[in-house]
């Protein structure tokens, strides 16, 4: 990844940002989002989010290379984020920081592996900025953005259960959600998927523009970068939502009380993320001339690189864990 490549992208991006402000911030909320103010659209680009996405990739890469537990490495990255997120509450923050340092592993990658990681981050950022632009274009009733809905309905009407076989225990959930979206349910999730489809198309165009020629290796790294981002986002959203739900208790030092959690909310998030990822990869690959063998290999690479985050997610977002952590941190008075 050289500076020229990035500069080309910034130049091209400027043309896409007509009537849109891009605002770089660093906040512990770590959110990439769109803000609307008097008809002016601003994309909030939080560098804190990307800091943890980079840590996540480095942790997963190092753990796999050294045959260490990926779940622990991923848990440590999220605990480190939570420690920063709640940094104003010193006891809790240092409690979480201890978990992070106990399970965390120092990145240990060759320069070649680091380069590959940077390429994945770069591609994830391209995808992500177009995902946000898509939300704005949908709100502006832009024809190209709205047409993504037809693409989704077309794809979904051909979906069969066995397409989700690789998702194991999640296959039913995904298939069920496809049916419900076809019935007109889940409007918010449909918009997320529309934004993914829009971003997949733009990413394909821009990869060609920026790199001149997209060889098969770069295409596979793009697929991996998008896959990693989707998994990270899913983990990040579920865990931070669970913790933010206890903000009042943390803020006022009250006894933490487990909340009644509707597991369906997290399931929706997981299905949304899985469907978005599968559609994005399918569409991205369809924009390049590939043999059947190459298409097969690209998917194989995607599946091999896929990070199973469900254990880390279940642990860090469990009500029991959160309440114990808040209580222990308060009691021990670090
Ligand atoms: Zn979105």
C-alpha cells in the first residue's frame, strides 16, 4: 500500500462527496455514522473505531500464526476498547484493562503480513465510507441507491437454505430473515443491506480505478477485508450495546442489575451482518472476470479467514459478566 494509492482514492472520493461533509473525530464512542443537520449531511469518521479494527486484525493474525486462541485475543481487544470507552470510571476501566492485558497478545507479524493487514484496512475503509454515503443517497431518493432494493429482492427470491450451509447453526436464522424481508418486514435491516449492495458496487469500481488492475490476490484480500469488517462490526455492536445498557448504574455507582435481554435483538444483528457479508462478497466477485475455479477459491479463502466471534461475544455481552465486572470493580476500588 503506497501513498499514491491512498491519494488517488482521496481525490476520487472528493467527487463522490458532493453535498456531504466528512468529519474526522476521535471519540470513545467509536462510531461511524451519518448526522443530518438542517438538510446538511455529515459522515462522522471516528478514528477510534479504526484503531480497534486494526488491533483486531493484528490480534487475529498473530494468534493464528502462533496457533494461539483467537477467541482470547479477540476478547482482549474488545476489553481494551471497553476500558477506553469507560475511561472516566477509573475502577471499572482498570478492571477491564486488566482483562485486556491478561489475555492480549502483542502483534508479531512480518512486514509482508503487516502490509497485507494495511491493504485489508484500506479496503474496509473504502467499503465503509460508501456504505455511509449510500444511507445519504437513499435519504435523498437517489435512483442508483434505491435500485439496490431490486437487486436484493432479486437475489433473495432465488435463495435456498443450502446457500447458508457454511453458517452451521445460524443457517436457519439467515434463511428465515430472507423470507421475512421478502414479506416486507425489517425495513431498517433492508436499508443496511441496500447500503452494503451500493458499497459493494462502488468498491469494485474504485478498486479498478485506484489499483489500475485488480489481480486475483488483491481481490481475495478485498474479500477478506470486508469479511473481517463485518465480523468485527457485529461483535463491536453487540458488546457495546450490552455495556451501554448499564451506563446509568456505572455512572451513579448503583448496584448492577441483570436486564431481561431479548436474544432476538442480537440474533437480528448477527443475521443482518451475515447476509450483508454474503451479498457483498457475491456482488464484488461478480464484477470481475473469474473462472469457476477462481470464484470457488475466493470463497474458500473468505471462509478460511472468517473469524468465529460468537464465544467472545457471548462472554463479553453476557449480563452475568457485565454485572459481576461492575460490582467487582466497585468493590476492589483499584
Ligand atoms: Zn449502515
